[in-house]
C-alpha cells in the first residue's frame, strides 16, 4: 500500500507560480502584439479595425491604454494558472480518497491517516485557491468594464466628431455608396465593437473571457498549460485493426478529434458573418421606417395613410424575416454540430484512461486530472469553433463602422464652393455655377457683390434652384464651383433653413442655438422672445420639452429670427424663413432685423412678393441656368397689421 504523496510541493508553489506568470506574461504580451500587428497589416478586417480605432492605441492616452491591457492580460494568465493548480488540488483530493479506501480495506491505519491528512491538506489548498480565484474574477470584471467604457466613450466622441466634421453627416448623401442609419452605427455598433463580444453589446457582468481577444488568449494559454499535464498523464494504447501501439494515445487522439471537429464547424459557420451583417442592416432599415412614421405621425394621420404605411412596413420587414430564416438555419447546423461534439467528448478521456486505471497504472486522482486536462484542451480548441458566430457578429460591426468612416471621408472629399474670408464685411459671389447631380447646369456662372447693409432677395418659379443656391453657398451642395467671399468668424455668417432646427433640451438651449446654452443671460433671452412676438414663452426657459413638437412651425420660424437678433451675424442667408407666418408677422420680423442690425447683409429666398419690400436687390432665377440681377423696384409698402 502506498502512502499519500502530494502532486506538487505546495509550500514552494507560490514562487513557482510567480515565475511562471512572469514568463507567461512576457511571452503572451509579445506574441499577442506581433499577431495583432500582422492581422492589422495583412487582413481586411484588421486594417478596417485599425482605421476605426488605431488612434486610441497610439494617441496621447496610449500609455494608460496599454497598461490597462497589460493588467487584464496578467489577470487572464493568473486565471489559467489557478485552473492548473486546481486540477492538481483535485488530483490530490481524489487520490486521498483512494489512499483512505486502500488503508481501510487493508487495515493499515498509517496509510489511512496519510490519506486523511492529504484530504484536509487539499481542502485547505482549495480554500486558498478559491479565494484568490474569486478576487481575481471580480478585479478582472472591474478592469474589463472600465476599459470597455473608456474605449466606448473615446470612440463615440471620435466617430461623432468625424461624422460632423466637414458636414459629412449631410454631404455623405451624395456619394455613390450611401450608408444607412449612421445613428445606429454610432450608438449600437460602437457598443458592440468596444465590448469585443461578437454581436452583443456590453453588459455589466462581462469579464475578459467574454471578449474575443482575451478569450482567445485564455484558450491558447490553457491549451498549452494542460497539454503538458495531459502529455505526462497519457500512456500508450494499442489501436485495433491496424495493431499499432500509439504512444501518448490520449493526447494525440484528443488533439486530432478536436481539430477535425473544429474544421467542420468552421465550414458550416462561414456564411454566418454575412448573414449577421444583413440581419443588422435589414433590422436597422425597418427601425428607421418606424422612427420616420413616429416623427411624421401627424402628416400621416391627415393623409389617412395608415394602409400605405402598413404596406410599406411589411415590405421592409419581409427581408428581415427571410434573412433571419437563413440565419437560424445556418445557426442550427452550426450549434447542432458543436453541441453534439461537446457531448461525444465528455466520456472519451475516461474511456481512454480506464484500462490503465483498471491495471493499476494510474491513481483515481490522475485519471480524473487527465480527464480535466483533456476537457480544458478540448474547451480551448473548441473556443475558436464556438466563437465563430461571435466573430461573425463582431466582423459585421467592424464592416458597419468602417463603412461610416469611409462615407464620412468620401463626403468631405466631394467638391464644394471655395470660401474665402472677407476683410470689409462684404459678401461676393465670383463665378458661382450650380449644377444638378447629372451635370446639367442649374445656374449659370454668377457674379454678385453685396456691400455692408445690402439685402438681396432670390426669386423665381419652383424648381429653378433657389434653395439649391443657398445649399451651395453653405458648402452643402457638392455640384458647385466658384468662390464665395463672406465673413468667416464664429457665427459671423448664419444660414437658416425653412424649418429651423430645434435641438433637444430646455427652451434656453433652443433659443440660444447655435451658441452654447447659458452663454446668453436670461434677461436678454426673454426680451428677445418678446420682440419676436413670443412673449408667452417668457419664463419657460428652464422647461425641458420636445420643443420641435411643442412649437408650431410659425413659432419655430420666430425662434429663428430671435437667434439672428441674439447672434448678430454680419451676413444671414434665409430660405423661406417666413413661409409659416402671416404678412404682419413677416413685416415685423424683417423690420426688426433691419432696424437692430442695419449693417447685416441679408440674403432671402422667397416665393412671396411681400418679402421683396425688405430688400435692396433682387436676383431672379429664370430657369435653364439664366438669371437676372438688379435693384428692387418700388417703394416700401405699409406694414400689414400684426
């Protein structure tokens, strides 16, 4: 009868594990860095990943980022080491059972007591390892969550800035490969991208093994660590039929089995990447249609358009269903194969090791540890198989974010009118030519100069390009050439659309826009509201509402004139900015601007004849590119009652 002997020198294991961690961290850090560089250089998705977020790892805060990643890597490897130690602890505990049973069966008290001492020693070791494991898991979860949150905050700020820069959010509509739903890409896909967990956004309980990068590192480190254990515990096996003794049989059979199973899984799961991308695309299109219906609910209700809307929503939802059916079918095959093989592999190590246990070649603890090592190797190799659908979802998020980056760049690269700052407060159009997207000339080369205080009204029948001219001057319309000279200081030139933009927030934010909320004192805001016939809104500056829905179109246009009075631009371009107002209010607002801002150059687009009286010059677009410029004829008319 054998006395109990521990599998490791547990008294020296702290220092042995510390040496292992230092070596493993160094090797893993270097190997991971090299592999990531190669992926970023030689794979399409790696180059896309780096284009999206490379600055995060090379910018001003990169040292902190790399220290963060290094700490998480250390915790991952500590988890692997703890799993290895727990396998030896389990070996000792089960071996102690066998030694106790052997002592009881043989009536040997010394052997029995040896086994009992081994049992209590293994229990004590387990308590220590379990406490370290829980502490490591909590710290791991904390660091991963903080890293993902910081990364998401940085990337969201970068992507929103990139989207807004150079008016890409507007100009991208003119590129050949238009993108859909940039809002969803920024809000949802960035969350998925920074969580690193495939198609799912981050949740507070994710830790390192839930991510693709650290999950892969954990799998590889576990395979290497437990391969050494399995190699030492594996014995020879006579293969039937071919009558060949295979050395280290359990090791080689396990490796071949998992590699074959993984190869088949990759073949089955390959289409999942594209199906996942299309699933996001079709769902986003359907969601966008629902949002548009919600925002246009009043117009739809007036038209009694429920039947048409329902038909349109059905058409948009149909590809969601058809693609999802293919997605489910492929996922069933993929998961069915993985689950089946996961069950097949459970009894395999016991079947391979039982003959050796039966012949007394290994102890019960060793047989259990070999099964545990076999399972860890299988889990490590299977991780890449099981993570394929995670990678498919993650790849789809990369594609969508990269598409947004490319669209922003292409939108900014589109041609635009050349803008130069003036030195004397004047506005001048020099050889400004406007064309349609197909190259047809909409407005022939235009040369106009407006002095300080001049006002210009742009008139003409519908479709001749009045609003398009203003878009061109605002650097929005890409099919324009020529030069615009204008005041270029902060808010020195304002462009107002027919329906003013109403930002989210309190009324103070709405009225102050585009200035920052709080930059204008409340007394001035209230006084200005009173001037533009919005005295009923005085005292409501702190109210947070969806003001775009609360304010009528006429009230919104009066808000736009209030912004002109508050901002005091040197030049203002107005597109049908009084279309929702009666003639009395129109006269009041134009007269107010001309009285309080006599040096401001005004350029107005209008269909109304009543607007002409407030302007000194008129540009009439005649169609087919022709235009006529001159002074407004006639005297100013009497104001209509307000």
